[in-house]
């Protein structure tokens, strides 16, 4: 439903699944700025509907880090130069100001990791926002990225990806992500 542009129906179905306890995630209410079905990586994720979906490749291993309640991605250095890692569908209001806040840490030998958080229309793939994550984050840090949603309502997703920067080697190291928050700005 969501990918077909029937956003309100997809949100209603999601909320019904939450209400009858088929899923233990968050109900959505885009009018109140609640557009994330899951803002953390603390528990196992079913990867359905408005939850995080993994696109992890063989050259990037994924696991849950229980002590710090995060998703742990280990990069071997042999991953493709550009690849999607995780994404979540989000119902956004048209022509509104939003802010994404991500809490993470990185351990990498590379100065430039190529890690990006973006907001992308599901159909076109042309990003509305692309934010480069700071490679010097040995301890957990928060980084925020403001953006404006498109003038017409469309199926969108938040995407964590890796894109090797020109003149750099492929990333080898580990990324831990604790949370991604999305806020509707006044």
C-alpha cells in the first residue's frame, strides 16, 4: 500500500497491527510528527512494514550489541563502493520541516568513512536530504540533519548507506547505531 502511494491506508493498517499486538513497535501519527515505527535498534526487529529493513551484504556483518542496545555493522573493506545498509519507510507530511537525529559511534582506520544518512523518495531515489556521518565518533554522539519534505506527499524512506568518497580507501571498521529519531519542526 505504502509504495503504491496509499500512505493513509498503509498507516491505518500498521496502527491496527500494533493495536492488536501483532507487532511490538510504535503506532504512527504523521500529523503529530510520529512517522517512525521503530526509532531504536535495542531488540530484534521483524523488518516488516514501517520497521528497519536490512540490506546488509556479505562483506558487512550485522549483529545486535546488547550492552549498548545498538545495531553493530562491521565493514570488512571489501564491500561495494556504494551500498544500502538499513532503511525504514516513513510517512511524511508534504512541504514540512523535519529533523533527523542519529545516535552512533564509529571505530575505523579511515579518516573518511563514507557513511551517510538520507531521506529518499521510494520511487525516484533522488535524495531530499543527505547527511554525512562524522567519522571521529569513538564514543556515542548525536548528529542532526534538518530537511524539508517534498511539496507533494510521496512514499519516503530513511536510508543509511555507505558511499566511498573519491580518493579514499574502502572503510574497514565498526559502526554502532543506537537510535534514529525523526521530529516534525514547527
